[in-house]
């Protein structure tokens, strides 16, 4: 998953396993601490964390900062009962990758995918109104499910969407009044996904 459909021989997989570390974190712990020196590439193997948005593994948490010898820019906290984070230190990764062009290519593709997703998110924030942003967020959070359960405070969700908490609450009420949503506290049922998709696309 983290390296796509890359096929490696047994020796390469063994080398990769030997240079990575798995760190188990409990609910509430920080998988990434803002301001810490970035000395490793980090991936979420299992569990769920919250940064600007909830993230469920397996996925890369931070691929780029360590290459730039910078510092992590935001806290990433564990919101599931536990999580497993893979730590791949740059001190060993950079040298090994020089002899592993296929792995390096897979990492470049992963970074490119993250960049594309970030650009899509920026376009969504600059081109959609509040209703479109909320609709897109609900669809993304729900996936194939029929409802969304807020796992973070509404003000944090509002901040992700660059709207005020009051605007978020008002938009949810309006969509509920239109029969698009069923809102019960922190549980939101998606009653009309077609209409939500149309709103998310700005129609």
C-alpha cells in the first residue's frame, strides 16, 4: 500500500524491514510533534490520527520534511485506541535508496499523489462556497458509508474548511431542512448523496 504495487526481492524487503522501526502509540499521544526535527519519513500503518483532517492508515504521514532537513509543521495526534507508526530514518534510507531506483520512484509517486491531493484541496477551498465545501467534506469522510460520525470538534472541522463554526452549523441545518442530511448531534446521515455531489461540484 505505502509503495503501491512495487515488487521487491526478499533481500530488499529484509533490508527495508531492518532499517524501519514500528512505534505503537496510544489514544491521545502525538504521532508527530510540531517543531521536532524531521529526521525520518513517517507512515501510519494502523489506526487513525488527526491533523488538519482525520487520517486512517495505511498511508504516509510525512514523506517530504525529512528530505528538506526541516521541522515538522503540525501536531498529529492518535484518535483511535492505538496506532502503529513506521519510522524510516533518513540516516539509513538516503544511502540505501541510491541503489534502489524502483523504491525511489515509488516514493516520488507517493509525494506526487500527495501534492495533487493538496492542490485539489486548495482549489476546493478557493472555488467553492461554504455549502460546497461542507458537502465535499461529508462525502470524503463517509466514503461508502451512509453516515459521518464526528471524531473531532466541530470548530476543528470548520477550521479545515476555512469557515466559522457558526457557518458550519448553519450549513448543516440548512441541508437537513432540505432533506439532504439527517443531523443528530455528532452523527450525520447522508440522505441524498446525489444532491451532495452536485453541491460539492458547485452546481
